[in-house]
C-alpha cells in the first residue's frame, strides 16, 4: 500500500475537545481505518505531534495511544520540516499568538473557534494566512452532524417553501461546583480568562445560520450571568464575571428571523441538548444533533385553542422522522478528512479563517447589542 505521512502539530491535546474529538475520534480514527484514501490512490497517514505545557500529561496520552512524539516547545515543533499542519485547541487567549507563529513558519492552519479574542485579531490572522499562501480551516463541527445534515438536505430540496423563521434552544445545567463538580472548566465563567457563552456559542450559531439558511444581517441580544458565584477545580469560590446565558434574535438575508437561546443555567426538557425548529410556508422541521422530524403542509393538523379543555392531541406523534439515508461518520472526523484533502489534493474547502472571523464578529456585535440595548446590523467583512 502506498502510504503518505503528514505531520500534524496538535496543540491543546490535554483538553477535553483536543483529546477526545480531535485526537482520538478524528486523527487516530483515521489511522485505525488504515489512513485517508486519496483520489489518486494510496492513503494519507496523519502523524500527530502532541503539543502542550504539561509534559507528564503529554507523555501519558502518548503512551496510552502508542504515540512517541510530543513536546512542550511549540517553536521547536513549528521549525520541523516534517510538520505540515498546525492544529489549535487551546483556550482562546492562547490561540491567536500560536496561529500567527504557525502561519509565519509556513504551516497550514486548522483550528477550533473562536479564532481570536477580537474581530481585529481574527481578520489579521485571515489576511496573514492568505498573504502567506498557507491553507487554513476552522472547525465547524455542527454542520457535519446527522441532524443538521438532514436539515440542510431539506433546505436544499425546497421542502420548506419560503422559510419564515428558525428557533433554536441550546444548553443544560452546569453545576456550580459546590455539591456537584462542574461539567465545564471554571475559566468558561470568567471574562478575564476568555469565558462567556456568547464568545463560545455565537460563532457556532453564525456558521449554522449562514451555511444552512442565509447570511446574518443584524443581531439583537440580551445576555445574563444567572449564577454569579461558582466553585473552581480547587474547591475555591470565585465570582462568575462572564455571561452564562444569551438570548439572541438574528435577522437573516431574505427576511428569515432566527431566535436562539443559549444557556448553561437551564434544565433540559427536549429530546437533545440543542434543537432547531424551522417553519416555512410548505412545511416545518425540528432538528437536533442526530434526529430530524418534519411536518408537511398537507399533513398539518388544525388544532383549536381552547384553554377550558385539556389538550387531547399527541402533537409529537403528528411529525414524521427523516430517515438517515446514509451512514454518518463522526462530525469532527468528517471535517478533518475534508481539510486534509484540501491540503494534499487541493479539494474545495470554504470553512476558512474568514468564516471564523465572521463568527467572532457576530459574538462581538452580540455583546455590543446587549450593552447598548439595541439592534445592530452586521457589516460585510
């Protein structure tokens, strides 16, 4: 078998996302399947170089998975000619500086979002990457998940007719850390450390809305810090300075109105941790990360509002399940394979640093809208 090796610096592999989704379920999963099949024959073999600040943890992860290459010296890794791609899954505050160094070293860039703490920084990274000529991509994992792929298929097939609105509900209760350990790191709840649900989730909602429906043209947002004090990983109480909930209205091109609620202080009463309901003149759909249900105009019942009588209709049973019709791979792995083909085969790829910058832009404008209490238009970059 003709096997071509490509070195990939994986920075932030000791974190939850960097380890679980990107190393184990993506790069190592590609190796377990024998590499990535290439169009011209042969297979591409990703060779991860684990990068981080804790040498003991890097060594433990490497030993666990039979890897032999790790380093706490990012500059030394970027200087290596056998490393072609730099991937970043660090905390946001560390990302911009590291990506800039990787671009200047001539490495192709693949990164988690947000790509920078500010729009200015995100745009500068995109411009620098373009000027240097390296390939660049940003993780937009939700687009590759089964539920949203089915939803996109419905949009592309014209199922909805004219789309009127999108309503999204995301979130779950993140424990405060006192009587139960929190499910998320404490830095998520400190603005000074780059935390906040707007900077975390608005870039997600941006690419979901932009890619599946239409570009975002305006935003109106209200943010809150519902839980003002939490307990960190060391059992110490700290003030939660970052927003833990955001309620956004996004106006899309073509007159579509999207409303998305995001919260780490909400208890789940829905089928999945995130769900989007799309209503159109010809039909509606409710999509989560895995499932999607539809109700066509011709099968829409005619309920009558009567508050004096109990509801007798089983509204959920009136919806039809959208079949898979294909085998869905892990969403992170699917996008990794797309980016690797983009690097080695020049395959088409649009999820670049400019897309990442537009997500940062929406987060900035959402926070500004909340501060100023007004609707803000989204200018083209």
